[in-house]
C-alpha cells in the first residue's frame, strides 16, 4: 500500500483571511517559522501567501505593509492535494508545478493540513521528495545574474 499524504502532513494549520494586513501575516510567518500560509474566506480555501509573494507583490511595489492586505499579495488559483493521495503522486505534482508546499484537503474539500517536501523527506518518503526537490531546484535562467543598478 502506498504512503498517503495524511500520514506525513502537518495537521495543524493557521489560516489567513484576505483582509488581514501583510504585517499580521509576516508576523505569524516569523513566529511560526514558516514561509507560506493558506488563505481562507467563508470556509473556502481562496489562496496561498508566501514570503516571496510578500516581497514581490507588496514590498517591491512600495506598498506599506500595515496598509497592504493579504488578498492583494496572495497567489490565487490554489494548488492542493487530498489527504488520501499517495506521497509519490503529490511529490510529482509538486515537481511539475514547482512548489514546495501544498494545502491538504479532505474529499469534502475541507482544509485538514499542509504538506511540504520536508515533511515527505523527513518521514520516510525520501525518493519521491528528493526527485521533486531536484526538479523544483533546477535553474530556469542558467544560474545567478547580477541585479541591475537601481
């Protein structure tokens, strides 16, 4: 029987609201030592907010973090997996979509956890996680480049 995501995911998940400020989101990420949080509204998963989203969609745009809202910065069109999906399938999905974390939902589409490549690798699903990480980490622009002058 394949390893299932429900056995590897982190079950307790903090959820942001689109109306939360970026300051609140960033403080929660700092306090929980996490880089991504699901965003929910009216009992539905509506987005994901990552530390990268905060940088690219608020800070780099010159928006004040106490005025900018999670809904303005979050990634919409959330990718997710089901709690009864196999770890191998989920790792393959992470690789194909170049993501390191996925919200986990029940078949009733209720958020029940979050799974990261680290969860998969640290708890015994090393091979699929290692393959996914190699694919996600593959350079897409030929390596590092010097940033343009400001």
